[in-house]
C-alpha cells in the first residue's frame, strides 16, 4: 500500500490530511500542558494543606504532638507533603519529556511537510508547463496545416483559371509550398514536444509524485508513531511515581499502626500528675458528747493560778489566744487552702477564663480535731513585711525554681532546665576547645594570627561555663530536693523551693500551717507551754476584743478569682483591696475587703503596692 500509487490524484486531500495530523499533535500537546498545570496546582494545594495543619513552633500545639496519635497525624502531613512532591515530579517530567519534545518535533514536522508539498507543487507546475507547450505546438501544427491546405487549394484554383497569368500561378504555387513546409515543421515540432510531454507525464505520475507521496506517508506514519510513544510516556511517567506514592501511603499506614493508646495515657499522667497524695478518710464527729470543760467559764486566769500552762505568742505571755486575728477569721484560717495557687488566666479578659484553674478542693478534717491540734501546735512567728520572696515573684512571672507548680510537674521542669543547661555547657566547652586549638595553631604559625587576641574570648567562654555550672548546680539542688535525695531542709531552703509540704506534714502541724500559709512554709518556734484546753465559747469571748491586722499596702485584682476553697476570698478584676500579709513564697497573698471579709488569693492574680514603711519586720 502506497499513497503514491493509490492516491496519485489526491494531492489536495493529502495536504489537508497532513495538516489535520499536525493539529491533532498540537492538541495533544495542549492537553498534556493543561495536565501539568493541574498537577502543579494540586501539589501546591496539598502542600498548603499540609502546612496549614503543621504545629506552630514554640506553641502549646507543638507540645501536644508528643502523643502517638498526634505524631501519626504529623507523619501523615509529612507524607502528604512528599505525596505532593511526586505530583510535581509528574508535571516536570511531562513538561520535559512530552511537551518540550513534541513541540520541537512539531516544528520539524511542519518544515518537512512544507518541503514535501513544495516539491509536489513544483512537479505539478513542471508538468503543467509541459502540457501548455504541447497544447501550443499542437495548435500551431493545426493552424499551419489549415494554412497549407488553403494555400494548396488557392494554387489549384489559380492554376485552373486561364485568365490568370503565369506569374500569378507561380506565386500561388510557391505560397502553397511554403505553407506546406511550415506545416511539416509544425508537425515535427509537435511530435517532439508530445514525446517529451509523455515522458515527463510518465515520470510525474510514476516517479516524482509516488516518491513525494511516499515521503509524506512516511512522515505521517512517524507522526502517528510519535503520538503513540508520547501517550505511552504519559502513562509511564504516572507509573514511575506510583511506588513512591505507595511508600507515602505505607508511611501513613505505618504511622497509624504506631498509635499507642497506653503510651498516650501515660503521657497524660506525666503531663498532669501533681504528685499530691489523695485526701484521707474523714473522721466521724460525735456531737452527742458535750465538751468537757477543764477551765473556768469566766476567764483563763483560774488556770494560771492553778499551775496550768498558758500559750505564748512571739515570746510574750498574754491572757488572750490569737492576739492577731478576730474570731470570725478562725474558721477560714483553720481551713485555708492546701493546694498551690492556680496559674493566672491565659487571657487578661475575665470572659476568656473567668475563674482560672482552681486548685483541687481538699476534704477537711473534723473541725473539733483540727481545733484541738491547733491548740497543741506551735505558733508561727514571721515577718509580714518581708519582701525577699514577694519582690522576686512579680506579677505574671514564673518563679525560678518553678515553685508555683505541683511537685511532679516541678520535677519535670527542673529536669528539663538541667538538661538545657548541660547542653549549653557542652556547647560552650566545644567553643572553648575550638578556640584553644586555634590558639595552638597561632602559636605554631604566628603569621596566621596573634595568639594573645584569643585570650579575651577564651576567658569570656570560661566565665560563661562557670556561670552555667553554678546555675546547673542550683537547679540540680532543687531537683534533688524535689526527688527527696536531700535531707530535711532549713526554713530558708523551704521558702526557696516552694514545696507543698502541707500535704505530707504531720497532722499535729496541719492546723497551724494551714492558718499561716497554704503550703505551710513558715518557721515554727518552740513553745515552752503545755497543753491548755478551753471551751469554744471562751474563744469567742476572747476574739471579740481583738483588733484586725494592720494593712501593709494595697493591691489591684488583675483577674477575676472565685475563692471556692476554705480560707480564700473572691475578687473581681479591677477591684482594689488591702494587703495584710504578703506572699511568703507559697504563691498566696492575704488580703482584706473590709473588717469582716479577708482571705487568701493567688499572688499572680493581683498587683501588690506595699507601703515603703512596711518593708522591715
């Protein structure tokens, strides 16, 4: 099958068909180009989607990705990012291996097609020229034959006419011979041109046109083959990324299988465990038995006269108990909060966090039991106006030793701080080693630099290392204290550590510790007095005459706090109150609204303004 033989007379149709083939090729190129744009757009949207759900650095959301479920989600996001990359690879490969290659091939195809059809038109023009020459010679031969025939007839007529002179007859004869000769020449010329045309026409239809059409056929078949190869490449480029996409999907499946609910549950325990012991059982209070009075109903003086011991507060003997509070404060002080103060709300707006996270409510011991314990406990002596701890714990600031956190959380923070400091020390030591090596190089090769120029930097790094080591020792001491590796602490160490010892302190001291401070971090003083038992009514009479504690400053509530625990007081954001007892390192400040309303609030919830005259004890 050959176009030159089968389609020898379809030159124009072949020209249209080959142009249609080029249009089809360009249409396919446009299709692939739009596919690459879709792949790029899809990859971009996948990347943006993955980026949108990535955890923000240095945020609470980043801390949540410790859990295996969140890690699996993060792995899915990363795999989707790689998945998007494979679609970008598809787009790039299709652009380079299909679009660019086919575009170049189309240009070559157009040039080749133009050349073939140019040769075909040239051959057509040549055969048309030969045909015109043949027609011209044929018409000339026909004209000359007619002229010769007319001349011959005229001669014969003249020759038969007797009236015509002999000269005229001779002239007619010569004219007839001339025309006959011209007819013979035209015949010979026509015969020659006809032979030439027949030769050219045979070559045109059996050589030139078949050759040209064969080349056009081969060109068209190559175009078809090239489209087939491009379609196959189109599929192969997709197939090449399938294994990698499969790995991405396998990674997502593997991430899903790595989810460990038990591990996540353990992380929740580590994140929120406070380290406190749960409260014990509540003792039964028997109200059927009246209190036995061991002293006179009138006063305590009879007990003194009978050799009974009396209580001493601050080393001064007084006939009245609790000389620094009124009776309506006794119940709240006996049941003051055991837990550390709640952290300030994340937002300053009271609507965002109206009350903040409240400390867990402790179950109280029987009032009568705590009352008796209070009478047998040793009174506290402390400085209400000490600023040592209060100045370091400014509004919103976190204590350096993380004493505002529960024991377990505090241990984790201290351990984290120790690890960070050790890393800083290692970094500084590496820098010192590098400077030392550089100094040795300078000593061996003075032309490279002055060794003395590095002494200042070396000394500075050494100082930094020493500072970091001291800082590490301080945090390690706090950490060891929290983990119980150190012996019993002094009063000063107890204030600095901010441990919540009220939870583990002996029951005999609970009442006194709760009265003075939520964490019981105040100093106890030895009492030389023996136990005194009095009636509750006697205490009521004694407290009626006592004056309230003097105010040592004022404070402004920064957040709303609802005092739900005993010993605390509710405040509203923006409210101004009186400070009667500053924070002693336990995170609580004692304030007063009026003579009958006072209690503890978290120090971080208020801004304290102490009187300058109240700085000393």
